C-alpha cells in the first residue's frame, strides 16, 4: 500500500469516527445529527492533508491563522466552507476577506474594534454580509481573547445594530488547556445566549452556539444545540502523516507531543526540583522554562502539588510558541537578604501567548519582612519584591491562582497588553504595608474579573499610561479600594489614562471605594478620561466615591492639603439606572440635572399608568436652567399616551433604560400618538431601553386600507417640530401603527435603533419622515410589516446609511401627489451602504397616477446597496393606485421625478422583474442613471428582466438584467 493510500484510509476512518460520535451524542440528547456542524480545524497542517479529508467527503474547515487560510484556500476546491476561528487583528481583516472569497464565517469577534473593521471591509469590497460569532471567554485557556460573559449583550447589540454588513449568528467558546471543557463553560455560554437573545428580541434557536471539540463535544451536545470544532482528530491525522514520512520515528513524535494534540509538558520535577519547602528551586525552574520556551509548538511548564521554595527568577521570552505555566502546588518565597533586594520575585518578561494558572498558591512570606517596608517614611529605603510581575507580556491569561502575604504588591502589570485575570484570590492583612492587589501601568486592554482581593493597600491600582482597563465582578475588602493614580508630579515620564471601566463589583469595609487621585503639584499636563463606574455595591466603605486632586502624602507638597470627597450613603448601590445621588438639586461640574421618574411617583409594575408621573418629571426638567435629564430606570412602566412639549429652558435628555409598555385600552388607542415630543430644541432620546407598544392586541383594528371610516392607531414615538435632536440606542417592538414619525423637524440624527414587528403586522412603518430637513438614519436594523423607512412630502436632505431592512416593504419615497393635504417637493435623498433581505420592495419611488399640484422628486441617490432575495429590488412607480382609486388610462402623475441615480446595486431578485421604471406619461422621468446593477434571478420563469416606460437617462457599467434605458 502506498503512503498516500494509507493516509486516505486514515482520513476516511477518522472522519467516520467523528461523525459516528456526533450521531451518538445527538441521539442521546434527543437531537438530529444534521443539527450539528463539524468544523475540521487544520491549524498549521498543509493543504494536501486537508484535501485528503475533503476527498473523504468533508466540506467545512476552520483555520486559526490568517496567513494559513489565505495560503490554503486557493489550493483547495471552491465549495469548501471556510471558518476563521483564531484571534483576528484589524490589519489582517482585508487580506482575510479578499484572500478567501469562500469565507463563510468569522467565529472570533471579541470586541467592537474588530467588528467595525470587518463591517467596513465587507462593505468596501462589495461582498455579501459576513456571518460572525462572538467569541466568549468562558474558560480563559485556548480562547484568551473572548469577550467576558458580562459583555456579551453589549457586543451583540453593537454587531446587530451598528454593523449592517455583518450577520450576527451566535456565540463561540473553546475549551480548557487540554482541549477539554467543563459543563460550566458550556452552561456559561448558554446563559450568555439567553441574555443576548432576550436583549436582541430574537428566538433562542436563531442563535447558534459553537462549542466543544473532540474531547468534550458530547458534554456540549448534552446541554444544547452546538457546532463542533474537530481539532484533535485533525491533529491525529497530521501526526500520523508525519510519522509515516519519518519512517519509523512515530514513537518519538508522539512522546514529544505528550499525546495526541496535547501540548508538550515540562515537569520541573524532571529537572531536579525538590518540593521540600527549603531547597531553592530557581535554577531547576529556569531549565524547565528554557526548554519549554524553545520548544516548537505549545508547551507547558508544570509545577505539581507540593511546596517549592523559589528565589527571585525571571522567565523571559520570546518563546517559539504558546506557553503555559501551570502551578498546582505552592511556591514559597525566600526571606533571605539577597532575595529581598530584587524588584520582583517571579517575573515574566517579553512573552507572548502566555497562560499562568493551575489552582496553586504564591506564598510571598511577607509577614516576616513587612517591618522593612517603610518607603512611605524612609526616603532611602529599597522596595521589597512584588510577588508576580508581567513585563512586556502580550496575549496572556492568568487565572485560578491564590496569592498570599506578598512582601510588596501581589501582581504587577507593566508595558503589557491583552492580559485577562480571572478567578484570582489575593489575601493579606488589612494592616500589611503597600500590598496592592493588582497594579497596572503603561498597559493596554487588561481585564480583571471574578476575583477576590483582600489586602492592606489598593485592591486594584491603575497608573500612568493605562488604557482600556476592564474590572468586573471583583470583591474588594479590606483594602484601599480601586484607585486611578496617583498621577502627576512623579520623577518618571507619565502618560494619559483613559478607558477605565469598573462594573458589577462589591466593596466591603474598605477605606476607599472608587478613587481618582492626582498630586497637587506641578507636572506635565495629563488627562484621565473616559472612566465609568457602574453597578457597584458599597458596604460600610469609609469614602465610597473620591476624586482627590489635592493628594499629597507625607507632606510632599507646598499647598495646604484639603481633600474634597463626594460621599454617598455608607450602604449604597451605585447603579446604572437608579439615581440615588442626594445631590440631585444642584448641577455639579457641568453635569446635567437628573429627574428620575421614580421620585415623581412612577410605579414600575407594568400595570399602573405612569403618564402623570412622567409629565411631572418632564415639566421640572424642561423648566430647569441648564442641562436636564429625565431618567426612566431599568424597570417596566406602563404608559398611556403622553405629550412632552417645549420649548424648554435648556438641553434636555430623555433616557429610557427600562421598558415602556403601551396601553391597549379604547381611550389609549384613539390617540394619534403614544409618546409625542413637540416643540423641543436640543433633545436627546436614548438609553438602551425598549418601547413595547403591544401591537398584536390591537392590530385587528388597523383596517384603514379597507375601512374609510377607521381611526388610525397611535404611532409609538412622534417628533413634531423638534430640532437639533439625537435619537439613539433604542428598541421599538410591535408598534400599533408606525414605530417612529418625524414631522416638521430639522437636524435629527437616528442611530443604533432596533425596530421589530412581524412581517404581516399592518401599517407598521419603521421610520416615517415628512416636511422635515436634514434627518439622518444610520446603523439601524428595521424588521417590520410595512416600509422600513418612508419619506413623504416636504422631506429634504435625508441621509440613510448602514441600515438593515427586512422583512418589510423596503425604503420608499412617497407616495406623492393626489393627497387632500398640501404637498411639497422632495429633494436631496441619499441611501447608501445598506442591506435589504427578503423584503417586498427594495428602493422605491411612488407617485399617484392622478392629478395633483405639480411636485418634484429630485436629486436622489441610491448607492452601494445589497439586495438579498428582494421581490422587487428597484422600482419607480408613477402609476401607483392602491384600492383602485385612479383611472390609469386617463390619469397621469403630475410629479416630476428627475436626477435619480442607482449605483452599485447588487444581490439577488426574488422575482423575475428586478428593475421596474414606470414613469408618468405627462412628465417622463429625467436624468435617470443606472450604473453597475447586478440583480440576477434564478427562478423557473427564466433570468431577471428590466421594464421601462417614459424614462430618459443613461446606463453605465455592467448590468444584470440588461438595462432598459
């Protein structure tokens, strides 16, 4: 038998084995095997091996590295469905998307930056929306770069609302270090899915989970529908091939890799380490590290159970591959004088892709030397060693460790980026000097989560040059809280601090809570900005909230020290939605005055009408001198129709963090509007909350299309004569009539709006604009039963970009002409970079086929639009006549349509008639430009067609169907 034939046989055998295991696991959990997608992850293996798996019948392959997938994809058949599952950097996005045309999915979106870059590149190269999964850090091992579970919802919202060129499909996680996970990992991902689906308003079954590999997918399958990454089997196949080529060296290959697909293990005991708690093991540890660091592939330095005494040591890189430092036992520091002179006890330096974990303990033996830690009073002192330091380390995970009684700081991070700490337990007496828990400086993207810090100084200290630091689910106390600073006045160069987020944490019995401190002396100009403290519980904290810019320890400043503390209650919740600040009656530091509806009697039970309470809060806010904010906290409030009218004395924000529930009573549904803002300047409506109009209970009454005597149901939110407004981060569900209406307004910006109603819901337009100037809609998803966006009489300078529409009736201009009310021209409409999916119409201009005052619809541009199975993608219909209200033979539209451009419209037409341009007989359309239209139809009636009548214009570029102009 030839070597290639042998490998072919192995490939087929291994593939059948995996699929058989999938089938058994699926049957055990009551599912079908075809519900599970097996992704064969090739990693660094050659294309020839992938071809053998392909020939065995497999079509779905994954890759970790951009260079690998870009090199392999052109060598393999085009019907392969490629999944990218590795960490993706911004500068690699374009090479990935342009180099792999058959890229089906990116499974590793872990922050907004990479999502934005993917969205931009997908749009610029003109490919269809890219499917993505959000990578979640449930284990911290193989997937070091996933978003924390607490951040899933916000990232999902961003992808869904702000990235119309991406299709959010679900969540992904990868297992532990040894390619096996625990059920807790899978349960965490399942919980994330439930929260995301609830926040986005999508069914759980529409959100896929990619989790489980060869060693653990049965556990995942037992929990819920998943996708399987077939990685260890692929590694086995490659090792078999290498062994065959090596002609007899297969045993050495398997021994070096410590088993199929496993990292090579370097146990310190094999290098002479002695776990007696007395012998110095630093040289033995360094030998194990050196061999591991120079090993090809992933390597593990293993410290087994036992107590190992260790003098100060530096574990330096760079290393050839990812490296894991697994501490299962106890490392005991030396208290000898030579050991005390070092800056750090255990130092990792210049290492990339590092994991430090194992459940073990660092015992700093600080109690015996704390008397020497007198640097606050002795200028000539030498600082004692930090227990563990990370210098210039990138892409690291530090988890499941205990640090006891550090001599100085427990953990220090300097000049590093992308390090995640989780499940860390730090402990030292509250009177232990200078024993900061985790100290961060000159570092970027450091995360600390699910940790307990009980020590004698700051639980977390964030110093100069720190950016994008995320602290969540931390318990602090005793200690000095979480501090930013001190900043300014140091002898060394200092840099700005920005992007600090502390959330969902508890402080108990600490001296301080959340603190920003700067020296009160001259220094280089610095900024500390973009800092958020949110959802914090303070229990008996002496000084819960502090900004102290007169910090001057040990009388180092010339100015008289006068600290100004902002106190809350000693037992207080600092919450995202509830305003418990007792200083509500004054405006401090330029911040807006807050008027919380709860203080005006609002009842958050989902039953009580709160319109009067809301109006009282609005009235006081509107009459406030200065900026004002009406806040609706994160609860459910029933609200009858209400009018929030101006003018107001200053800028006003209406912040909806909870859910507003409309009434379906007869008196409520007789109103024209549910929530109406009128005659207001400089208005903001935002907050991430929800408008639930309860439309299904009244849609049966929405019969105006067939009942001339009907009364229209209320619009969910209306803006009448509003100017200079911003409406963003809102969700509107199941409107009774339209979702949003804009009338007589100017300069309104809608962004990050999510609109949802069933495709058969009557008259539920998404956003309707009339008699308004300079309205912008962007980064918005609209899925409804009527027009996604309607632009009617008197609309000028309307800009629409990055909108996802579908289901719905598309984006319509009109109908114009023939209305009983006075109508005005429509001009300056721009629709760009948007996606329409399975809508009844795409881009439509419609005018009545009957006499009217002469009108114009002009200067209109539709550009860079993707149509996915749209029934009628492009329409100019000047013979519009619903309910047979016109005589089409004798009537003609009196609306002049001119200067309209359709450019770069591509995708698929669900109907044969992809382009329809039916213009007025009396006023033919003028200067219609069609450029690069590609809308094929593959139905049984033949290819797509275009239909034109009474059109004057030009065509440029390529066209499918052939242009009729």
